[in-house]
């Protein structure tokens, strides 16, 4: 049985929107796309290659799927550690509007999301990976279906854009399992889901 691993890029103020380019996602008039690009150094590249070395299948939201499908099928070098996996492995898209996907190996999920994803995890060898796809990621967090979160925090504040965890997100707790800081200053941290948050208080000693 595989596990569901979410890999997400965010800014210091929690924005995940359009990390890869100005035209990637302009919803709500967002004009600051491409904010992750200046930080793509060798450390970052090694991490990404490592992630793709463990993948067994991909789970994507419709918007991220369209972005990937417009680019990666054109990258035909099978030795490319990212393109080789994206083009060869199964891709599952949670969408009610995608009817005729042209990217080979694509299956559209139209049924109950929780049941579909549980079934995918059960039959996937390796990691079922979700990249980007913020809205889908939030739904999966709310259903307690995410096993591991790779959170890449970039040293930039945008002050606008869609947040990965906006107000109203499901309260969740995670256990830190490892991390590193790239030479360019990107914080790459791994967390495993551990249930609901616990609460307490910092109380002063009685004799204070």
C-alpha cells in the first residue's frame, strides 16, 4: 500500500499560488507569479529529484494537471528524472469537467473523493504524490488522507494570493520527520500527519 505525499511551495505568508511563472495562475488578479524561480539552486534540484525517485503515481487537481500537461509531454528525454516519471507513470485527476484528457496515462476521478483516493493508495506501490493543487490538497487534509507533507517555504512575502491553509482549514497536527535549508534559503521540511492539535497553557508558578 502506498502513502499520499503532498509537496507544496509556499511563501512566508502562506501563499501557494503560481510559484512557477507569471501566467501560471492569475485568478483574483494575481500578478506575482513565478516567485519561486529565483531560488531554484542545486540543493533545490536534488530535493526535487529525490522526491520523484520515490513516486508510484500522481494525483493532481485540474488546474495543476492542465499546467503540467501543457509542458511535460514535450520533454521526451526518458532519463530526465522528472519528465520520465510524469510521462510514464499513472496520473489521476480529480475533476468534474475534464472529459477527454490527451496526456497518456491519465485517469479522471469523478466519484467520491475519499473512496477514490483510499483505493488509489491501496493499489499504488511507492508514493501517490500530489504536487501543487492547493484546493485538492486542502480537501485531502480535511479528509485526513494525507500521510506526509513536504512543505517548501521560500524567503519571500507577497501580501496577496491564495493561501494553502486559509481561515476555516481543518485543525491538524503533524510530526516533524526531517528537513534542510537550501543555499538559497528555502526551508524544506517533512511532516507526517499525527491527528488533531493538542492544547495547553503556559501558567506562572504559584510563588511567582
